[in-house]
């Protein structure tokens, strides 16, 4: 299963690179010189989202921009966010990234999107040597190309899988592990990463359920879960499917621990009431969130946008703050200086402490925590 996933990811990356090369070769120089971005105090940051419904990420990033401009900095930089949607035919993300780099002349890229779109943005950033911080995709293959311009502000699937299995095994004999997954790209990668951890731990009792085999009869899936008596259940499904299954499992009276990926808690795809349904029962991998910073962020977000933030907004906010700090430290639009500043950064955000390894992965110990109102516990409010 892991080998197949790696092959799929490799083929996909090659296809992404081909698209980006074609776009960048169409009358546009492959390597950009020092960015000429007008007056030194104007700093444009490109932000890519999956579609126009992705408001939480834009809000989180925009809040970070507003706070940075209000606080000021020694460089006299004033930041602005240029948002582009990747909605449309496959490959739209490459075109939008190229437009941000060459037409809008952004100093760096960030974004909140799935693994497929993150790959094509990464390839555009690599070809032009523009820093790219991903603030939502957990695809571990993004860093496996050893691209020095790529950084991930979220724990990837391998890091999340390690935390999940460590927690499950800490109880002694975990019994059978039931995994329910969707057939989409991100769910398959999460499953593949977990399979590597299960194999490394020598855990043979794993039961996999592909949701698509039961989507017309979820009751049959529930019957299979009850029949197999797993020691725990892991949800690697889309937010809507995970919410549906979570409710059915709880209503059935099953008391097994329920785990899931961070990315179930997407406030753009689930309502506030749906997120509250998970309260104190769903457990996810999480860094060491700061209670004080989280409470402050929640209050500021409410005041700015009239609603509570979730995981998407939180990671977008932290990722943007890290990027802003690196640009200020670099003191110019020089791409290598911004990259170097990110390599050396030590930043305390609301989702935990930020530093990056040599592959651009976030370095932080991940633990399992319960959730409340779409965010990990703590913070206390």
C-alpha cells in the first residue's frame, strides 16, 4: 500500500512539474532576478486558496497582515495580501502562482489548499526560487523533493501518524485498529503514512474500510465495526463524511476511542454546530498550543470577522506570521535572504513553536489531544 502511494505521488509530481515548466517557458524567464517591487516599504505576499469559499484561511492570513502593519517594524515594511483562487481546471494553481510571481511581483507565496494543489504551487515556487509556506496540506511528499524554498507550517501525515500510533500503543494492547478512509488523494496519503507506522510497530490487527464501498449503506459499515470489535477507530475521511460517521458511531453506543486527522476540523466545510459535535470525543494530533495566544487570537478574530476561528484560520494566521517575521529579518526582497531567515526562525505561535528541519518540515513534538469548538484542548476560554 505504501509503495503504491509513493508511486502515485511520484507520477503526480512529475506531471505537476511538466505543467509548471510549460507555463514558465511561455515567454516568461525561468529564473527571476532580484524582485523589483516598487518602494521598499511595499511588501506583497501571494496567497492561494482552493476556491472562493475558502474564507477562513484568508481571514486568518489577513488578520496577521493587519496586526503586522499596525505594529510597524524597523524596516518600514507595509504588508499586503494578494489572494487568488485555484478553482477551475486542473493546473489553474500553476497559472495563478505564476501570475502572483511575475505580474503581481510578490515577495513570497503562502496558501491553504489540498495536496494536489500544494504540489503545483511548490513546483512554480521551485522554478522561480520564491519561498512558499504551505498552511494546510499534510502531504509528506511535498518535502521529499528537498526543495529549499518549501516550508510547511502544519504537521505532515507522517508526523501525525507517528503521534497517533504512539498514543494508541501507550494504552498497552490496543487491539484491532479500524481505519475508515475516503478514496481522495489526501485521505489515501494519510492512510499510507499510517500504514508505515503500523508496519514499523509490528501491529498486525488492522481493519480498513473504504467509505465508498458503504456510502449508500452507512448502516452496513456500522454493523461491520460492531462485529469486528476494534480497540479504536481512526477517521481519514473528508470533514463531512467524518462528521456523519462520528455521529453514527456515537449514536450506536460504541465506546471505542475515536481519532482523526487535523484536517477533519475544516471550518469552511463544517458549521460551528457540526464542529461542536466533536467536543471532548474526537482526538487529533496537535502541537503545543499556547492558551494565552489562542485566546487572544480567538477574541481578535471574533472582533474582525464576527465568528470564531477554527483550525484552517489558526494555521493560516501562524504561517503568515512566520513569513512576515522572516521577511522583516531578511530586510529586503532578496529571495535567498528570506529563505535563510525561514531556515533559522524560532517563532512562538498559537499552534505551537515554529522551526523547520532541512526538508522544510515543521519541527515540533506532536501529541494527541481532544477537541472543543473545532480547536484542540487547551486553550481554556
